C-alpha cells in the first residue's frame, strides 16, 4: 500500500453502508479520501470512526451523482484542494421497489439509470482525465452486484431497472479495461460484485422477507477493495464476486 500513501481517493455514495466503510478503510491505510454524497455531513462524521492519525485525511463534498455539472465541479474542486485523483470508487447506487410494468414508474427508472450508470460515466471520465494527466496510473473500482451477472428471483420483489443497470456495469468494466489500455495508460479497473450486504438499502418490507438470509457486512467489501488495491502494478483483478456462505441468490 506504500505507493498509495497520501494519494487522493474519491468515493461516491460515501455517506453510509459500503461507501462509508470504504472511506474508513482507505483513510486508515494512508490515503487522502474525499467522499461524495448528498448527505455530506454524514461523511464528515466518519472522521470520528477512523484512527486519530487519519482524521485529517477524510473530506466531504455534497454531490448528486445524477447531476453531471455537480460531478464535474466536484472533481475540479478536489484537484484544486487535494491534488490529482489516484483512486476512484464508483459506489453510488440505488434500487427502487417498483415494477417495470407499473404505471408512473418513469422517475424510478430515470433515477436508477442516472445514478447507477451515468453517474459512473461522468465520475470515471473526470477521474481518468486526472490520472492520465498525472503519470497515467491509478485504479478505478466499480461496486457492482451479483445482480449484474444473474437476475435474482429468490426475493420475489420488483426492483425496476436495478439488475439491468448492474448488467451495464459488468459490460462497462470491460469497456473501461479496453479504453484504459488503448489510451496507453496503466490505470486498472476492478468490478466488485457483492451478494447480499446488510446496509441501509434494505427497507422494512424487505427485512421481514430476508430475516433468515445470510448476509455480508460493508466492511467485508471494503476489505476486498483494499486487497485489490494492494496488488502489484502489473496485476489487475478484473472481477471479484463475494457472497456470504449459504447465500441462495
């Protein structure tokens, strides 16, 4: 991890769950971490959850990942205040408990596409620009899902475009791998696909149905990301799937 010491990492959707866990782990490992989320005050509170020596390395910016202009402005501010981006964690993602056949589901569909797909496009574009201009190295992570490889049916609950959006993320990982190479850089891409994770995305209605299901913790995903980040420069973990023992999804 020494080569990442005091370099800048950006984590989207950093206010809770997997994103918050990743912020804590990266800061404790010596990186300067900027969390992006609509609830920036919750990222600031994470300073109290890291090692004392890491508290001044945690920073927050309010940013709606559906808004391209806000994302562009955020990355400009990050570079101006903290330096070039070395690591990007595209963690922001949402689901909606509506059917594709429901009337009036248009906003749910737009929110998912704009957050889960276009938010990645805008953030990765801005981060890569910084990486390429500053040595052509870096690491981009996509927090994907097992639902991006197989449409789950075990929960028997509608989730609108959630699974299709994660299938797009799976394809995007390969597109980025090819484009990073074609641009003659050493930037890595890693897609991490968790199974069921115990986070705030679980609604009370879901909690009742899944009470007995095995689940991962957010720290499990953060641990996996750190493992991928510390691989040698010539090693790229393209896809990492993580499931709790006994999961049936």
